């Protein structure tokens, strides 16, 4: 049963983002549904506010305590907005009625942009599915939810669980220290604008190629191909003493039997030392070995323990928040940005009620960050692979497309880039 008044602590992954986020590093990600007709903004706004009553995890505002930030109930009305041209833009919560997410509309598209302290991709897609389901009902379309729309299911307190804390074992932890990674270099667009490059491919054809020719998964193929593009096209990569490191978040819910809507994922990585020469095929084989070695519950549990133990340290717990924020910024660089070349997030298949599918044409998933950030999402018969980059040089993306075509995979491309943007921006 939901509490009438509530507050809760930030989960382990969420704690760092308020301290490190800014215009140049928004820590915002985006999910979008393309409907078959243009969006009615008033009905969409009503849908969001009705759905919020069911989702306590989203119906909150960020507060500053003496020692930690915390979330408390938000009673203000949520306002939808027309989608801006900038993707995953940093926003101030006090100018958004305190909410840590945005809902935009543009023609036939509903977009949810979420600050990462709130949730990860799993929580966000459940929220967007529920908003869209409610919107379609208010527009006069009635169909069974088939237990795929969380807002239509009974509430469970497990949705609000901090699964990092719930699965913490002080006896299980490891050293988190890592060597720094190679970083992409090049001119960047001005005013925090970023390039979006979306590749649409037939899922069945794609799976046939990667399973028969490379005997790997979608995530392994895409991760290795991005790394190969960086290796093959990097200006000074072959002279670098720092390795290429691909970071891939793993949804921990299936491993730990969690149904939390809050953050519950950790990164695995594939590392490519640049003291040797690589082919694309060798990178795939190396990625497969690294994934097999790391996607093991015991090893992930050790990393989870190490991260949670930091916040439970008595010295850290009772340091004032303004001092903690300094350490968060340093830690984010040492345990995040400095050891990461590029990131890849795979949402997997978006499942919708059978009758709801006729109203949803496509799904977008976009992540923000430095360098090149790549996402994968599958819906219906196709898969979308989307690059979001602040770097003007698109040679890594060109290498990616070239390899897909070399593997006889038909590619449909969409982008927000226009000729001359590299001059204007």
C-alpha cells in the first residue's frame, strides 16, 4: 500500500549525480514513443499527472539535508512542454516544479527525459509506457494492458526499494581502482549541442548475421564495432598508452530478483590494450570473453559491495553534504569519466500490449555524456542503434555503418545533423 506522505534516501548510484551535473554534463537520458497521430498536449499533461499518482519514485523532489540529499513528495502539478532542439539538455529542477524529469511533445512524439538520480532505463520505460497507455485511454482507445503496463497493476513497496542497499553484504567487496582509459579527441559543438545519429535495421536480419557469422550477442557485436571504429579512426589512438574501454551497464534486477523502479544497474567493460594490433573479429572474440568473465553474480556482487561500503563508511556518513559534494566530483572522475572511453546501453525489446502496438510506430533511446554514447532498443520488427556525440568528427560512426553494410545489413539512417552545422556550431 502506498504511503500518503513519504520521503526516501537516494540510492547508491543516484547520490553522485546532483553534485557532478551541469550544462556540459547533464546526466539526462531520453526515451520516446512515436504515435500514429499528433499529440494533444492537454491530454498528455493530464495523463502524466494521473500516472504520477501511481509512481511514487517519480512523484518526488530533491531536497538538501545536512549530510545527504533526499527525495520528498512533490504535490505540484506537472507541466508538459514542446520538445526543444537540444537533446538531453541539463535542466534546473526548481524551474520544473521540482520534478526530476521532463515530458515533451513534438508532432506525433512523446518524449520522457529523466535525470539519472531518479531511475535508470528500466524504471523510465515503465513510466513512459504507463503515461502513453493512459494518454491513449483518454483519447478514447480502450484495450487490455496484458500485465505489461505497470500503472494498471497493484502497487508493491518493492518498486521503491533501494536494491543496492538491500543486496549489500559487507563481507563481499573488491578494490575499485582502475587504470585510466583513452579518450576521444576533436572539436566539439558549441552551446552543448550534440549530434544524434540513428541507425534502423531489421532485427531478424541483424540477428541472423551476428549469430551465424560472429556467434555473439547484439551487445557484444555493437560494443566491439564501436571499439574498432575508435581504434581504426582515432587520431592518436595507436600511440596511446591508455587502453580503449567500453562501458556497458547491466540491469541487475534479474540477478537479484528485484522489481525496483529506482537505479539498479552496474557497468561491465571490455578493455583493449593498444600495445597490439586489432582486427574487428579479434575485438568481438575478446569482448565475448570479457562479458562471460564479468557477467557473473558473484563478481557483480563484489563490485556492488565495494560501492555501497563507501557510503556506509562512518567518516563519509557524517561529513557535511557540501564537503561530500567535493569528494563526489573527484570520485566521479576517478571511477567514471577517466576510466571510460565510450558507453553502450542496450534497452532490449520494448514489450507493449498487442492492441497498443497499432498506435506506436517507433521507439527512441538516447543517452548523454562526453565523447560518443550509443544506445540500442528493439521494437516490432526493427532495432534502433543511436549515437549521441558532442564531437564533430563522425568517422567512428561512418566506420560503424560501413561494417554493417559489409555484413549485408540494410541500414536506414536518420540524424539531426545538417550540412554546415560543423561551421555554425
